[in-house]
């Protein structure tokens, strides 16, 4: 398995905004392959977790492939999944608290 290239210049977007697609591709390459303290495998595992949260099918496919190509195990992918699920659930709890506060304001007005 090889690391995939992220193609942000796909037609028809790339045909209509080529310089923006090139800039996004360069930024993306820097984020995932540029210098930094976080190893590539962990960058890809974080990307998988974010992609699961945003539910971007293309991102899930590319970053799962790249995480595995960088040595991620099924156990690491499973943990990334539960981390993403926990954060998504945490957001629901926070907004649930806001909903309760809103209900209290309505009752008291």
C-alpha cells in the first residue's frame, strides 16, 4: 500500500480555480509531509478522526489509506474512531446544556 496524493485540483473545481487548487494542494502537502514534531502516522490518525467527525467520505478513504501505509494498526484506527465519537458526543452534551439553559430562560421570562 502506498501513500496517496491528495488531489485538490479535481475537475471541475481545478479547471475553474486552478491557482486556488494548487495553493490548497501545497498547503495540504506541507501539513502532512512537511517538517514537524508529530510523526506522519499520527498526523494521518488525527485526520481520520476529524474525517469521521465531519463525515467526509473522500477524506476517510485517503487518510485511512495513508494511516495504514504509515503503519497504523486496526487497533489504532478503532481508537481514533472512539476518540472522534467521544468528541462528537461531548459536543452534544455541551449543546444539551445550552438547550436546558435556554428552556430555563424561556420559563423565567
